[in-house]
């Protein structure tokens, strides 16, 4: 079951309402609370509006003025909605809901298949535009990037007003790509990301030290980065439902309840995030991506092993896609109750970052390498021989089979949900009430 929230700003207290709005130089609405503290970082989070659907609309002018959605399997009633345009959203269509349900709400809904190679090309073009404003551009996903414009000529040209630089970026993307972006401007990455959601679509929001409590604290706590379903429930037990109520908790309380994650949230909610925006050459080129777990009890049955490998593989696939990588091989480490460990690996015929493929490969490795029924204490799944997902193999992967393309569309749509609502937002039914120590 997917869970999404919608923030209705019109129903928030006055302290949460947008500051005075005015029409800017490019003819769209932007928040005009300006004036960053001199000498402070100026960070932008640029988020492309309705990216998949907007890109598809460029190739399908016949959808103008009609409700349209990008779907994992538009040829039949199976699959889910991956993205939708504003008219489909107005009709009640939601991302990640089943296609049949969307069609019931909106019988005239136009369904288009995803084209991830096309989205990747537009992502490249957008980041080329961002690179004209600063050399510190860090991709946070296929449709979003962080920019550090501190001390740049563009910022000086606009008198230190990051909001005006954001408006210029929005205008460039609109003019050159015929797409719109929303931009959050702040002194840290976390607040910039929150800001980019405040004035969608095609808007600029400036979050300063003077206004961040007024602008952000009335928001639902789920709006905070890394507040997923499990964290939201734990906070709800403390009476926390908004970002401001989270901020009111002491660091000791948050750490006691959530451990290191609580200490991180304390820093985030108080604007203490000092994580830098990295240049491309500063971003580490990872060599492998792995995930392992010692289970609460030994795995004996095939169902146990498959479940354990599935959850590990989903994490590995998610991390590969987040880093823009594919793996050319899969390695599995198996440890028995006597702490004896074996490692086995296989090469893949085609590089992948799909959890489904990684899981199937890992399961076949275990079945070939480990006697059926022999207890397993620990499993580790590692993706090896990594390549950039934009290098060569992408087209051959997408054109391999329709099933592969549909699976990638599904997994990337789930990635988007996890990024927005936390990693626990989607779990397979087989995980419910398990006794292996796998979190539900």
C-alpha cells in the first residue's frame, strides 16, 4: 500500500502562509522574501516539475489540454501510475496508484509509456544549464539537483540575492527545454529542498534564518527528509505531527527514541545541516554496493532465504539507481551458525540495477552453492563491476524486453516514493509479521 500526503497551505496558520508575492521578471510567481545573511552559504535545490509527464508532453502535443499520465504498463489494466499532468492530478489521479483505479476516476485519461533514456537526456541538458551558474552542481536524482552559488559571479551580479539567481535558472530551463522547475533557496541543503516544494510549479521560495521557522515549522513532519513511515509513527507517539513540534523536542529525547537518526533529525530541523554541495569530481566513484544482515533466527527454508535476499536486493538496487550505476555481476556471502563464510559470484549477461534481477540472481547463487535446509545465519548481497547507467548499456537494456522496461519503470517510481516519504513507505506483504528481524 502506498501512502502519500498533500500539504494544503491554504489551511495552515498565518505563520505558514507565503510572504508577499509579486510577478517577477519572467512573468511567474515567486516568493520575494530575500536578504540572505552576508557571508553565508547560498544553496539552491532545483526540482523539475512533473518531470516524466512534462517530458512526454513535449513529444505528444495531442495531450495538451487533456488529462495524461505516464504508466508502467499502459497496454492493459495492470501496473501503476508513474507520473501525471496537472489535469490528471485535478481529476484525482495519484502517483503509484493502480492504472485501473486511475481510469475509474478519470475515464478519459491518456496513458503513455515511460522513456527513461529520454528523461536521462533531459536531465543532462538541465544540469548543463545549472553548470553555467556554478561549478558546484550535485545531482540528487534524475529530476533534482543541489547548487552552491556562494560567491559566484551570478550571485554578485544580482546583489547577493539568491532568489533572483533562481529566477534566472527557471527562465533558462523554460526557454531552452520548454520545461519548468521549482527552486528552493536557503543556507543549507535540507531547507533548500523543503523550499522547492513550497511554491510549485515554476516558483522560487527563499528560506532564510529569519523566516525558516515561520515558513517550515507548520508543515507536516513527514515533509522532513528521512521521516518515513516508521519514524512518523514513533514521533506521533510523542505527540509530534508538524516540523515545529519536532523542533521543540530536545536532542537527548530524539536520540533516545530514534538513536543516531534522531540526532540527525535534530540537526536538520534546526538548520544545522552543513553538508557541502559536491562538484562532480568530488563525488566518490563507488566500486561496489552491498547490503548484509544477520537474521534474528537461522534461515532454513527456501522461503526464508528468498525473503532475506529480496529485502537485501531491494536496498542494493535502490542504492545503485540513486548513484546512477548498474552492476555487471552479483556476489553473495553466506555465513552459517558456526561462523563459516563462503563467497560466490556470477557475471550478468546484461548490466542491471533492478532489484528483481539482483534478487533472482542471488537466489540462484545460494541454491547452487548451499545445501538445501542447511542453516544460514547471515547473508550479504553485493553488486559488483559497476558501470555508469548512462554508458552504453542503457539502450540495450531498455530495448531488451518490454518486461525489463516495465520493471525499471516500477522500481524507479517506488524510488520516488521512498525519497519523498521514507524507505519504509512500501514493503512487500511477505515482510509483515516476519520473525527474521526484517523491519516492516
